[in-house]
C-alpha cells in the first residue's frame, strides 16, 4: 500500500474508468451497450444510440 500511496502522491494525473464518472444509470447502459458490441449483437451505431438515449434520459 505504501507503494500505491507514493505513486498517487507523485502522479500529476490519473484517469478513472469512463463509467466511474457517469451517473449509475448511464454507466450501466454504457457497460451493457459495449458488451453487445463485443458480442457482435449490436453495431457501433446502435451502441452510440443506446448510450445517447440513456444520457438524454438522465439529464
């Protein structure tokens, strides 16, 4: 843990996973939509539309 703490203390920047900064309803939609993309059951356009719809519904 000391090594991790030292790393955080000296870092000038770190990035959270994208879904961690989103509202939970949107993050779940992102994760589900991306899973569909990787499974080959949705196109990139369908994934983008699904994520956009979730974001619009959670403004």
